């Protein structure tokens, strides 16, 4: 395996990890505030659809992005109303959102475009273009560093950089601001927050909306960054992988980055090396493709140690009377 | 008998006779859906063509999960539809179970063989069509490496890959053919993101022609190839128009003709195995205005020569499905 191959695999890792990272951070905000969210998949799907649809019609990827985020926020709003305002079961509400998104996207897509739930292929301004960072030319002559910079660091769409930037921002927001302290507290002991005179409902809604925003970015990246248009069920389980990564990361932002990069790396490896020949023994492609899932089970069962979810997670807050 | 009764009776009789006369044909799509721009869409187009030509109507069902296979086939048979066209090799077991239950209904199975007195099995020689596009790919190739992205890892798709590799090696014996699959579950037919990543990995390994036989996933492959500045090959339907000037050709599998034929033959269609090969026009490669600049006259002449030789039997293309081996891998 030469240096360029490693770079190409890492490059692919970064692309594949980006939607996972967005979704993982989205889940982190929601669950840290005590609202479990297994509807990440559905929100991503809704965002992917509407961003693909609007970008295809307007040929403007930024309008598409806005529409995608709006779709995801709407789904978040439903989740919030069901599980915060009406104190419904958060898991059931999340499952409902997944089904709602899977059905609505195809139904509306078929009605608008008559392409069987697909949106038209995006051209030109309808997609996020890759950005070449300054300095690629200057560094091109330097061995190792030049190709590293050109292949791995430069040449991604803007959303990849936004996702990476979201990690320190999330960390700062959660651990260095008053809002973050209250958000974490509301996921551990909402009664204490309420006693201090801070609205539990407002805080939880804020968290669920941040979750919607990030899921919207994830979905828009899938439809307008990674591919060129929406295809039914295109999230293909990425929302659930993000949830696994979230538990793996024990609900912390930097660890979330590491976990999603690991899952991205595994997927990139299985795409690149389908039959690995280890001197006589050939590892079949099925093993490589199952690896992310097998590893998820192993990691979750053994290696993370004790992953303790936010204590008030999953419980609707009822004021004592 | 009051007037009302008379009307109701007449209406009922009319409805009954209408039901008797209209033994509508029916079409059951496989997973992947009616608009996959590929296999199922070709069937839809064939049925639409029949409807337009004859003014007739037909019933259709889109499967959502594998669990619905038997249920849908039974429901169609119960509804009185005849003949019933069932798409996809995965319905082999379905018809083995359902066809004997309805001996008066004729079934048409596309892509697999079921031995039953009331089943017509239509199979295509995909390896022959893939051989021809493999030749074209090798002739357009400059880097010495071409590649293939399959959908689900199953013998049918491997037969595409095997024919493709054989054709390529007939032109350039030392050409390298990278073969990758998207997955092992039906989700592999609908993951353009993964398809695109696999294509990008292949391009970075030097491939300059990528053949996708992967349903909806193939759209991501064709997109990645167009973005990466290399050529791609579409499958089943003519996909040349998707990225005009960047799709070398498409491996045609004329499913629409098979469906059209079945609908035209009506409830009394002949059963047995129908082989849609090169000679019968069941498979081929697409030439149109979108790829006219990519396929030179010389390339076309060579492909036509091989086509004639396959029809005449002087070139025999190995079918992976017969013995699960491929001489070109």
C-alpha cells in the first residue's frame, strides 16, 4: 500500500464520515438534553429530499440547503411537540418520524417530479462544488506534505469543513457556556433546573432544534454534496450508525469525531478492498462489508467500558404538583 | 319487481360480465421500484407501450419488501388477472409456490426459470451483451484498467461482470478488470452514495471505463465517473442520456420487449422457456446521439463482428451461472 493509496482512502473516509458526524453531533445535543432521538435517519432523509428537490428546481444549492434544514427542523418540531409538550414516548415518536420521512419523501417526490420518488439529477449550481484551499500550488513540490494537503485537506465541499468546525463549536457550547451547562443539567436532573427557575421545556426545545439543524446539514450533504440528487431511502441506515457512534463516544463531541471517522474509515476500506488476499487466505468481500456492523457490536459490547446515558434521557419532564 | 330492482340487477349483470371479459394482464415489479431507470422501468415502458397500442388496461403492484412476494402474486391471481408478469430472479421461489395453486392463470417470470405447465420463463443472455460492452470498454480504454460496479453480490450480477471481463480480454488480453459489489442486501440496489465512492476508488486505481450493473446505485456510479472525467457504461435501459458525452454506451436488456410480448399474447400465451439472446434481440448495446462521438466506426465494426460471431456460434461467451466460475477473472 503506497502513500497515495493511503491518502485516497483517508480522503474517502472524510467524505463518508461527514454525514455521520453531523448526525452524531445532532443526536448528542438532543440526548444530552434528555430527549432520545432515534429519528435521526428520518430527519436526514427528509432534508436530503427537500434539498435535492429545491436545488433541482432553483439550480441554487444554497436554497436547497436552506430547504433541507427547514424540512429537518419541521421533523424536529414534530418530535419536540410529541415528546416534550405532550410527554409522549420519545422512542415511538422517533420511529414515527423515520416512517413518516420514508413515506412522505417518495410520495411527494413522485407527485412533483414523477420519477418514482427520485429528484432530477442536479447540474452545475445545484451541487456543492469542491473547494481548492489556498496554498495547494505552493506546497505541491513538497514531498508527502504537498500531496497530503492537496488530496486530504483541500478539495472537499464546504460542508465537510463546516462539519469539522462543528466539533470544537459544540464542545465550546456544551462545556464553556451557561446555555451548555443548563442543557447538560436538563438531561441529568431537570427538576433541579426547574427549581433554579429555568424553563425545562424551552431548553429541551432548543436542543431538539439544534439537532434538527445539524441533521438538515447531514441530509443536504448526502443529496447535494456526495451525490447529485435524492434517491429513495438514500440514507441507508447512516442515522443508526450515527447513533451507535454517539454511544461509542459516550455523548462527547471530540470522541464523536473519532467514532465517526472510524466508521467512515471502515466503510472506505470495504469499498476499496473487496477481496483481501493474505498470502493464500482470501478474506471475502462479505466480511469487509459486515465489518462496520460487527465492529459496532464488539465495541458497544466490550470496549467502550460503561456508556452511561444522560440520567433523565427518555423521560418526559413532569413538574411536581 | 320495481324499477329500482331492475336497474340494480342490470348494473350487477353488467359489472359481472365486465369482470369476466376483462382478464387484464398484470405486472408485479421487483424491489427497486417502477422508476429505477433500469430493469423495472424497462418493464413499465413495455407495459405502457402495450397499453398505448391496444388501448387496454393492466394492473400493477410495486413490492416494498421481500416478505410481500408470495402475498402479492396470490393477490394478483385472486383478482383474476391473466397473464401475470412477475419481475426478477428472486421470484423464482414465489412462483414455484404460487403457480400450481392457480392452474388456470398464466405466469411470466422474467430472469429465472420455473418448471410449471402455466409458467413462461424469460431469460436473457446478459453475459453476451456484457461481452460486447466489455469489448467497447477495452477499445476506449487508455490506462490498461477498467472496472465494474455490481449491485447485490449474486450470480446474475456476476454473470454481467464475467461477460464484461471476457469481452475486454478478447480485445486486450492483459487488461486489468476491477470487480466490486455494493453489498449483500437489497439495499445495495439503492445506495448511490456508496456506488459513487466505489467508483471513485476504482478511478483512483486507474480505471477509465466503469460499468455499473446496480439499479439505482448505478446512478451514483455514472455521476462519479462523469465528475471524475472517465467514461461509464449504463445497464438494462439506455442510460446514455443521463450524462451525454460521458456514458460510453449502455448494455441493453430489452425487458420491455418481453413484457410487451407477454401482454400481447394474452391469457393463452405459450408457456415454457423463452431465451432472449443476441440473435433474438434480447440484449445488445446502445448507440444514439449521446455517445456518437465516443464510439468510432472502427469500434462499432469490431463489436458488430463479434456480435455476428456470437450469433453464429463461433465465439462462445461463458455464462457464470452454469458452473460458478469465470475464465476471465
